[in-house]
């Protein structure tokens, strides 16, 4: 268990996941939280990261920093996604180890699992077959991070863990029209269509892929829970165990926002992985379950979008 006065570094505290972890830590009574903006600390620069850890000596690290994006962002910048994610996570994990950090928690993504993995996906299906090509570079970087944690545990006896979330959404999300993930992209698209009274909205693919969604504050709750209650080389899946088609999700978002026009589909655009449902029995066996149902979470996310003055630029 982390002492309430323990020094905790949250890498990526301005992002959706990192900011949620900071909120959850504060909610639970942790106050000695260290953060740095990208301008203050560039995690892709090894010298800066080594200097930071040598000076601050954090006892616990939540590694939520990452270069992220949707299908278009990943497929257009494969090299960037692989390089930036791999180098920043290696810098942080390695420097944490060099400076005697008690525990590191690495945040990955469900895209690490094979494209055609048996559903729902268990943690042990990692590296059993080929990855989804549209986000292969990002997945390879995340796999490297969790494997480095595992190898440090085995070689040096560290207590480093990893958690693999399903599709996330919620406060402080990225609503960029082309570089965001599916749910925030839909929120923005239907909001703007409603404001402009557009007769129809065109969505990518054919709407058939199945997806699972977890509210980011629920993930943050799990992250703190695991830091205090889990040790092990194998990652832990973070999800709800529930799924719906992209078509069902699209109709749900349109209804919540109040858009009544037509929804069209563009099958010339990629669908991505056909199905991505996580097996969450491991988290449940540890004593954790999610709290926020999808309809309630989308309403909260839409409120965040409406209250986010920078949404047009992100």
C-alpha cells in the first residue's frame, strides 16, 4: 500500500488518463503528487528524464504519458507513434529502476492483443498471432513497455506492473475531428451536425465492428487499486466486459446529443479490428468492477465537450 505522504509521479498528467489518475489520487487522500508539463520535461529526452528522477526520487510512478490517436492518426504516422511511445516509456521505466522507485504502473492499450484473438481476450493471448495493421506500430511500442517491466521484475526483482485498458472516454478527452478516437469523434461530429442542422452525417466503415468502452475515471480508480493491491508480471485488463457495435454506439451518441438527421456509412474507410472485448475476470477476482454505465458516461463526456473551450483546436 502507498503511504498517503508517498511521493507519486504521474507522467502525462494533462492527458485524459493522467488527469483522471491525479483526480483519483486526490480523492483518496494522496497529496504528494509530482507532475511536469511537456515543456518542463520532455520524456523523449533521456538526459532530461534521468535528471528529473535523480532530483525528485519518486517512490511510485503512474506512466500514463503517450502519443495517442485514432485509426487515421496511427496509420498516417506509424514511425512517429512507434518511436515516441517506445522511447518515452523506456526512458521513464529505466530511470525509475535506476533510482530505486518502489513501484511503476505502466498504462498500455487493448490494441496490444492480436487482431483475431479469441473473444473475450484474456491477458495470456498476448503475442499469439498477428496484430491489427492500422495500429501495429503503437501496439508494438506498448508491448515493449509492458515486457520491459516484466523483464526488470524477473532480472532485478522489481515490483513493476501494467494495466491494459479497453477504449476510454471521458473528461479531458481529445475531440479533434480526424485525430481522435471513435467516441469523442462522434460526440463532436453529431454536435456540429446538430448546430448546423445538417441532413446527414457520414461515419467511417460499415458500423459492424464490436467495441467496449470504459469511463476514464473508472480506469483511474482501478489504477490506484492495482498499485495498492496487485503485483505480478502479467498485465491486468481494464474494461466493462460489455460490447456494442459501432453502429449501435453511433445511434446512441446521436440520440444523447439530440441529432435527428440521417446516419450514413462509408465502407471505403477502414473498420479496424472486427471485435475487441476484454476478459475482465482477472480484475474482478482481485475485487474491482467498473461503476459508470455507457449512457451515463456519454452524457458526462458530452458535458465535458461543451465546457471545453479548446475543443476546436484539439
